């Protein structure tokens, strides 16, 4: 079974509208969850992470993510999308018991924000 | 603080050759991980080094190897290149290997093309 799933290859949203990029995970124990963004011809930039505590995590550039243990989800959200948010977004999980310390990435979701 | 740097940024090789890629982590970071990114396979973990020791290894053939120096700089080597090795190779650094909650910071990558 895929340890990290991003069910949407692409998400389209109009500028100013809220956006959601979905991520579900399937690991045992307590996972550490991360979101990264990649712009064309660039490396990955860290957005936010969930370690423990408050289920709503706030990150860079106005992004936030909600950890839902019962649904094993960690969806990325932003209240008002910008055209400059258009990029490739990756969800990643670190589950030490299963995978050691490595990051396991989802397949990625292309976000397109149209003006 | 300077980010993760990778050299070279672009590389073109022919089948059968070997290649060495270099990564300098963020100052103070002692853990370096390498990932391969391709359109078909996405982001796949290659290996992780900490204090000059390989701590974790992904499912890649022995043609892929790496090392870390005492100043935390890391190199990865691919011998007997195959067409399928064409990819973006990303290096990431973090403070230490044992703290799973630490995010990794990525370099811009080296784009390897094998002809």
C-alpha cells in the first residue's frame, strides 16, 4: 500500500478562492508529516510540518495544514490563492519504525491558480 | 545563512560513463540525504549520511554510491550510467539524522542527462 497518497494529479483554482491540496497517509505509529513546494527548475522548499500537538499547523506563505488522525489525512490549505502559488506540491511522511529516518514522498499535485 | 548548494547544476553524459555530484549542506547541518526525481517514479530516496556514515539506504543498485566528508559535504557517484539514470538529483540537509521531526532543506538539484 502506498504510504503517502496525493489523490489529485492537478488542482485548479481561481485567484482569491480558497485552495486545498489533499494528502492521506498509511503508516504505523505516529508519523511526522511535511509539505514541500517545487517551482520549475528548482529544488523543494519546505512549507510546514506536523509533529505533535495542535492539529492545525501554520506554515510559510500563508499556507496551513490540518492533521486528521481518524481520516489519516494532512490536507494543505490556503484561504486565498495567488497566481504565484502555482507550482508542484509534495506531501511527505517520516515513519521511523517503518522506513527509518527517510522522507517518503507522495506523487505530487500540480496546483494551477488562474487570474 | 547560505542554502544547500549543488554542483554542477547540469550534466550531460553518455551511457557507460560515471558521474560524481557534489552537495554542500547548510552550515551546521550534519545530515545529508540524496533523492532522485523523475517524471515516472517521482521522488525516490537514495541514501542518507550523518557524520561520514551512511545511515539509511534506498532501493537503488550498487552503481549508486555516496560518501560524506568531515565538513559534512557529500558526494554521490553513479557508475556505468544507463539511460534511465537521467533525472534531477536532489540533495537535502538537516540538523541531525536522529531527530525525525527536523525538516530537510533541499538544494536546487543537478539535472543529469544520459545520452
